[in-house]
C-alpha cells in the first residue's frame, strides 16, 4: 500500500504539500496540486482516516438514529441523509431505534463514544436523559421529523397541519361525518400533533372527535390492525379511518379485509406518510405526503452548519394531500407535478 511519502516522491513535492492538497488547503499552486493528485491516482493512495481524525479531531462521520428502519418513510429519509452526507464528504452510521427509547439511547451512546462529528435523531419519546445529556454536553445535534420540546436543538420537520385540514375538507365534501383516527404515541411530537390537527380540522366543520373514534397506536402495523378492529366493533363505526402513519394504515387495511369489508364501499381509509405502495393497493390510498428527500438533505446541511460553527436554524417544510380513491372518490385526479417545497426557517432551536 502506497504511503504519503511515496506520493510526495512521485509528485516531486514535500510531504507537507501532499497533506495540504489532501485537506483542500488553498496555499498550493495549481501545478503542484495537479502533480499530487496525479500521483495519488497512479499509486492508488488512500489516506488513513484514523490518523487524519487524530490530527484534525474530526472523523467526517455523522450518526443517524431513526425510529423504525422497517417504515418506508424512515428508509427513504435515511437514504436521503446518506446521499447528501456522501456528496458533502461525510459517511453515515445508522442506528435503528425500533420505536423503543432504550434502543435509541444505546445507539446514541455508541455513536457519541465513537467520536462522530454530529448526530441526527428522530426521537422515540421526549424524556430520554441520555439525549438531554448529549445535547447539553455540546454534541452537534439536529432533530429530524420529531423533536423534544424545550431542548435547545434545531429541528428539521414537515408541517402537516394544513394538509390535515385539506384532508378533512376533502372528506367533508364527500359527505363523510363520522371520522376516526389511529394516533401515534402521545410521547412523540408527531403522535400528539397529528391528533390535535385532526381534532381542530373537524371542529371547523362542527364535528366532534369522541374518544371511541381515537385509536391508540404505536406507528406500527399491529396497532393499526387492533385499533381498526375496535372501530369496526362499535355500534356506529366510523365512515373513514385516518391512520397517522403508513404502517398503521396497512394494519387498518388488513383488519378491514379480514372483516369481509371493502374499501371504500364499506369504510374509507386515509393515511399520513405517503409511500409508493399506496398507488398499487386496491383501491389506491388517499394520503398526506411529506417531502422526505428534502427533509433528509436539509437535515444534513443543518447539522454540518452546527459542526462548522454556523448559526443553526430550524426548518419547516410543507406536507401535501394526495387524493386517490380510498375514501369514496369517483376517480383519482391527474398527478400534479412535484413542486420544490418552500421552507420556513427559524433561528429558534425548536418550534
């Protein structure tokens, strides 16, 4: 394996000049830079990342702790984070919390111990002492999708309230009045926020949200199935079930079919977090889509701003309603062109 001394000899420069070229230092002449890069290519030289991290106190590595790797939303988010980080010269180590705070804390502890440069987290709950400790210790950190209220950490997320209002308006226009929701965990910001947004949107039409029409879920399919089974057992079942994430919607769909019912003829179904599968179900599912790729890219850029000492910003991107045929629509509208989301930024650390 070629060494940095071999590169210096082949390029006819000093070892210090090779080091400056590899670290993108501006004080190297174009000719010397070209000779060094040519020698690097011809010798197949690869810098020692461990030695470099000891010299610079940076590993060029980011940590990402996501809530559930089996959830297609978080899978796409992780891919977007990895792609943006790689484009900016960083590697990513991913930990899957599986919606469990103790597993989340295990990953956070491991990543911090491995001297990552910064940490992206979608918290599973708001009461993790380890998360508070890491933030207070000065670990560069950004929350993505979910956040911990009151913690001095920037947040990159989508705002689904307007899209939830659009969904309720759409359902009301279709004649539906008995509307139920399968909520996510109340300990998560997205779980509580989506229920409140749904309740407020219903109230605008004079529709109440009785306790019987609130199913408690955990953002996983089994909880969506159980909540829907309870809805269907009511003397007056809801006309539409709104699942607050895609996996709970798939569980709800399983329960409806197991009961011998059809969507939307017997009961309607809508979901938060659109996924590619929803186009291929029968019928295609009406859903609220988040700008997942842009969330991932924005979160990486926000974290690198923190790492490099620039003022952090919280960023909010809009979600949008995608109308299909699972709530009694006669046909799906033609797909609208994908617009670039308009971000709302704030220098406040959390919303």
